[in-house]
């Protein structure tokens, strides 16, 4: 199973920034392309007051800071040139995390979606939307909100596809700022299926693809959860992608690049489950030859060897 | 607002050591110089049993370890050569942190100050003192102790200037070893002004400059706090510097280099408040092209672009 | 005191993986050799489901994952070529950590030991066994289990030596995943001696060398604890090695390379106590010029200078 997409982690919640300029970003897109990545997904266009493009709306109405560079334009130009698809991640005001109320996200993104489509929709690489608020079993109440956002994206853009990337509430579903790496009350396979069937029913038609994060469950649980995910996705007419996390959730330093063997186990499980596409969170910190984490460059090399290996096996 | 000074983080509380030798330090001073840094401030000359110079007093009387190299001499020679100003940071026995009693710091530093001035005072770059015990609102009782230490430094050195770098007790004022990154009981602007006016009144005449650490409050609070700091400093005749932290307090890894946009926001706020000088904690880990954290080299490049930008705007 | 051995941290509990291939491992063994390391010790051959060699037994009976590469073969070949000694670290099922019951470790390792000796025992560099379960004062009940494992290793291999590397239950003996770096209830020197005399009596004849980890006590406690360790080892006929940890336990990031001065203090204390050999945990992350942690390369250089210094002093 090849990784053909990656998130772009601007703006980050919890991964320290690399301070790259245009030159480094160009080189990184080239590194992505070289291993077959054809899709880049902006993780979010803004978080609280920090934003990725000079949004008149967000600066004026949400007191966001004027960004030093227009990353959306930069990423779209690079994707245009290199013939990649760009998915735009919605704005995250942070208010939902604080209050549990999605109304603010719907209201502010109504403006963001229009503004972004107007300013950047002409780029040939603008090919989809990423609903950036991370839905989970605990936020089933937010299902209709996601539906609203998805439909809004599609309405302005002649039906461009929409993507979500939720997490499985497994034993490793703990906060990055927490001192622990596992918890006791992991979700059961049965509850997962029940709850997500409800959610999928609610977002059907508004969301085209679901890419569950693959890092919250144990490696021997992958097959069972992936099979259920694929079955549900098929049933509700969603594409089933995997978000193959390339950072390691099992270590006290949160987070550094994953051990290749673990990434391979997850990709192989997605292949067995017949998943449609694999993307990763994310290339630039955890798999790039120019990452500040030098382990990432070695992961890139191990992954390239794996590509040779599966090519030989075909 | 240009950064014209940096701390030298030897001995460190909580930032892992880079294990540089004389060659790396020389190169780092040259990197500093290249972006306009003219002031280096030794964060402390010793902490508990680890010390930066072979102090006869500290080794004999405080059971400190004989250091493998005389960093004070090394730093002063480099500062002499490169025409920079060196501030000497006092010894921190650690006993104050444990007991809240400053008497031990006063007693031990009486000897340290004499010894250091006798051994290193001839260097032309020896241009000031840094009172390394980090005072805050919770330690107002220590005001007279700081007064004593400041006057002592000035007395032996023909009135060389003294510097302090306290923290604002904002929402990010949590211990580095703590798992969290924010707290609930942040100080109000009013309490900050009240309490620091008291402290400034107490240290007036013994301390020449105050460089508040800028990383404990939120970015949108910068203007208010900076304005109050400047007003108080002016009122009590202190120079008002900013200690622009170049590491990121918002991330679970404590600590890696800051996102350039955040550093710029803080420097711009200091400029608007009319601050006298900007220093940083600290160049060698978080902004240096040869830092073990490669994000630091990129921050260096972004900062150099910013220097061009503000030069163009002049 | 020269470091002449290092652990190989595959499979890791808590140190993020570097994703090296055969090329990087060869280069690392050469870097080790260049500073006088003649012994490499596999920290464990497997942990839970991850293993270092394609063990028919562990894959079939313990549901372990088939590893992407045979690291045991790779390490033995490199050790053969470079004339180094290889110690094989036993399998750790993780069940002991969960339940406190050693029976599972004994049962599974009975097969592992036979399998490994059969498959790899012909290598001239296969020169010892490392009993990888980390014994401590809290696990005195496990003494007979360790005895059993040690005797089993020796029986199949014509008496090849066995090694353990326990920790002193000092103030820094906290879990890596914990947010703190010290604890209150450190062991006293007297209790340490009493309890370890009991353990040494129990493993006498089955274990040849003990390498206490040197990082859990404070630097000024080294001489006292090391003297007691040496006295006990001599009394019970064990070789007394030191496991000089090359990572820093005093920092919030768990873990990065240690400050050279600290490593030197620990090595000097081992020399004063008349220890037989110094090994480190571990070279490849914390002392190697090609480590992802660039501080490690500088530590390598500082350590090489130290070798020159002690050579000059001889």
C-alpha cells in the first residue's frame, strides 16, 4: 500500500514548527513527488489567531494575526507546478475545543469557504476540502454540523470532494500534552462500529472520503478495526482511506518519527482491508529528508526500499 | 525591533546540553555578531554543584565540581575579540529554590563577585552583571536581597550596570518538568502593575535594566503588559528591555525553537511599546545555524529576512 | 576509565527509533571501534510483539511480527568483521512488567536461547548473554528466576558469560513516561547494600558480571554507591562493570545526550572504585557522530578529547 497523500501541518497544534521558507517548501514537495505523493492536504487554514493566508475576514472579524507569508498561495502554486491535488483544510477557531459548540465553526467557515474559493479556486490543483475539526465518538452530536460544512464546501466549488480524518478512540487516544501514552477505557470494536455507523449515516452525501488516523489502536487490532471501517464506508458510500501516522505514539517524546516497521505494519493492514488510498500525517516533519528530525530522512530511505520491494512483488 | 543580545545558557536548568567545544563557541559568537548581537549574558555562573569557571571559593566552600573548561574565560576572550559586551550571571546555589531563603545566595555571591572581578574584570568586554535569581511576584520578599546583590556588583566594578530578567506570572508560567503547558490562575494586568511597582521601588538604584521574559502571556496580551512594563520602568528609572524567548512554550516537547511568526509578534509588540533593547533566551539552542535543533537554523534565516524587511521599511 | 562496550537499543522501550539500514549500522560499528569499544550488547531480542530476528518460535507461539530485517545476523556479522564481542539480550514478553510473574519469561526464553544458539552460535563474536529483564530491589522475588535463566544460557553455550544491568533505586528512578524527573523515596545506601547482597547471593554462579546503571543517583552519591557495589561484587565473585548512561536524566525532554561533564564525573567515580569495565547505554543515539541528536556527535568529540587527556596522564 503506497502513501499517495500527506497533510501539510500548518498551523500546528502540537508539532514544533520547522521555520521553512519558500525554498524549503519547494524542495519538500519535490521529495514528496519522488515517492509518489500526489495529494497534499492543508491540516487547517488557521487555528485560533494564527492563520495560513491573509484572510480579510479572519483578520477583521476573528482578530487573527496577519500571517508573514501566504502559505495557501505558495502550496497551490507548488501543487499546480508539480501536478498534485490540494485539499484546503477549514479554519479551526479553537472555540469548539473549549465549549463543545460547533456553531461558531459553521458560522466562521461559511465566510472562509467563500473567501478561499473566490481567491484561490482558480488554481487547477485546488481539488478538494478537508473538514479539519476532528470528529470522534464523543462528538456524535456534531454530525449535523459536519454535514452542513461539507455541503457548503461542495456547493461553492461545483461538488469538489470533501475529506474527514477522525480518530479511533483506542488505548493511545490521549492528549499530546499529557504525560501518559495510553489510557484504560479504549473503545470496543462493537461500540466503534455502532457509533460510527450512526455518524456515517449522518454525513452521507456531504463527505466523500474518511481517513481514520491509524495510530490510536495497537498493531494487532489493526485488521479488525480496518475491516469494520471498510465495511461501514462501503455501506454508506464513502471512500475509505487510511491516515497512516508517520510519528511514534509509543515514546515519551511527543512526537518523533515512527519506526519503519510500525508504519509498514499499518500500511499492510490497510492493504489487506482493501482501503482506497493511504495518506500520512505527515511527511514534512516525519518522513522528509530535510526534516529537522533526522530519523525522518532514514524513514524516507526505508520507505523507498519498501516501494522497491512491493514493486518487485507485483 | 532587532535582537541585540542573547543569554548564554551555561549552566542549564532544563535545556539539554550541546556539548560544544571552543571551536563551536567561536563559530556561534560569529553567527551572533553577523545578525547584530552585541551583548552576551551568562545565564548563571553555576547552579548547585556545576559551575562555569574553576572557582576556588565554590569548589572549596560549596562542594562544586571542578569544571572541564573555563567557560567564563572563553566567553570573555571571544567577546573581547568580537567587540561584544559580556554580562556575568551570578551563582545560583539552588538553595533559594528549595527553601525560599535568599540569604545563602547573598552570602555565596559576595565571594563570587569579588573573585570574578579580580580574575576576569580586566577584560574589556566585561561590561555588566546579571542577577540570575529569577525574581517574580511570588518572591517580593526577596526584593531587598536583590538590592543588596545589585549594589555589591556595582561597588566592586565601578558601577557597571546590572540586569534582571523576571517572568510575568501569566497563563504559561508552568514548570518545564510539568506535563501541562498552561495554568488557570494567571496574574491580572492590574495585579502585575501593583506588585511590580513595589518591586521596582525596592530595587531602584541597584538594578539598571529589566528584561521581562515575553513567553508567559498570550500574544494578544503583549501590548497591554508591555505598555505597563515600560511605564513602570520609566517611572522608576530603569531601562526597559525585552527578553524575547526564541523557544516555543506552546508545544508538548519542552523546548524546541519557536515559530518565527510568534517571535516577530513579540518583537513588534516590544517596538510599539518603545522598549530600549531586545535580548533573547537564547541564540545557541534556538536560533543558531549550528544548533542541534535544525529548526533553529531556519529561524536564523527567517530572522535575517526580517532584518532586511525592517531595513527596507526604515 | 574508558568506555569499551555499548548496548544496541533494538527493540526500544522509550527511545525513538533512528530507522537505520545496514549501511548506517556498519558505519556506527566503525565509529564505536574508533573510540575503543570492543563489546556490543543487544538490549533485548524482542519486546512484546516486536522482535530483532525472524524467530520461528516467537512468531508462531508468541504472535510476534515478522521483522523486516534480521538484526541479530547483521550485528553478529559486523562484530565478526570488526573483532568485537556480541552479547545476546533475551526476549522480554512484557508480561512480567504487567503481572510481576517471571514464569513466562523463563518459559519463552528457554526456547529463544536454544533457537538463537542453534542459528547464531557459530559466529565467533557471539561471546555472551545479557539477561535483559531489569532486576531491582523491588523484584528480589525474581532472583531465582534470573538464576534459572543465567544457568540455561551457560548450559547451551559452554559457559559463555552472562551479564545483568540493574538500576539503583535512587532519586531519579522514575518512569520515562512520567512527567517528573525525581522522586522522594530514594533508597538509602544501607538498604541498597542489604538488598543487593541478598540478590547477589542468589545469582552467584549464574551471572558473571553486573553493570549497575549509573544515572539514578546524584553525582555526589556516586562514590559511596560505587564503593558498595564493588565490595559486594568482589564478595560474591561477580565482575563489577558500570553502565555509564550517556543520556541526560535531569532534563524535561526524555531523553537527549548527556552533558559531557556529567559523563566524565561518572566515569571518574567508576575508576576510583576500581570497576572492571565501563559500558554505556547507549552509543548509537547518544554518542554517535551520525545520531539524529546532533548533540551526540559533539559528545563523541568531547569524549575523544578526554581519551587523549587520560592517555597523556598515564
